[in-house]
C-alpha cells in the first residue's frame, strides 16, 4: 500500500482528501489519532481511531470507540460508484434497559444519517449494520449485565475533499456515547493530535 504520509507518488485527489481528513474539527471529548490504515482494501488509504475521554492513551474507551477509513482506488470499483469509499465503525456501551429496545439499532443508523446531513456531507451508496450485544453475568460476575451497540457503515463521498465526513462520524460517536450537544466553539482541530498508534 502506498505511504499516505508522503507526497511522493500520492495522487492529487487523494492528497486533497487526506488534507481534509486531517483538518476536521471535532469535539474536545474525543481523542482522535491517525493510525495505520488496513492493508489490501485499496491502493491508497488513511485511517483514524477515536476514543471518548479515554483514561489511557492507546486504550479503547469504556464510553465509546471508533474507526474511520478513507479509501482511494483510481480504478473506481463498480460497487463504490467512484474512486473513494469511506468505511467506519462506532461502538458504545448502553444501559441494559435501552439495549433491549427493539428500535435502538434503527435509532443508531438514523443518528449516522442525521450527523452526516447536519454537517452537509453528501454521499452515495450508503450501507451498514447496527448490532446490539446483550450480556448476562454468571457466577462471580452475576448481576453484571450489560449491553453494547455497534455500528459499521460505508458510503461513497460526493466530495471526498470535505472534512464533513469525519465530523459527521465523530458526531455519531459522541451521540452513541451519550454526550450532550456541543457548542460551536467546543471543537478542536484533528491535525494537532496525530499519532502512529496502530
């Protein structure tokens, strides 16, 4: 896979998209870092990892965690409908009584759509899954029941050189984690928090 941290050999369209990813403004409660992108998904890719108020660096947060990957293939795979595709993941714990709600998965998907729309992120061919995980403790863990919601989604951005896609994904993660709505000045620039975390 091409080195996405170097300008050498990187197509201009992908370089502009990476710059937009790095320029995204997100809430300060989210710690987002650039990580090594998954191999073999596309000739070029950039990836982010997010945690909601983590207690330790490089450790998934108990409040919510997520991944965002922007893929670029100049051959424009038919399934993508273009040269770019975004793949994202968001996960957060739920109160057990909310986890048993039969509509909670529908709500999670609608939050993604709403978050992208609110940021003005235009896209095509959206798809994904929302999964509820319910757990029941036994023995020494009796009474430690829990629930978790996981959303996996992908879409083809109409304008890949737009920070709105990262910002919509970040807003989704904040909503899943139960954070209150952010004020306009409650954001931080992503580019200041890059790391080599993998």
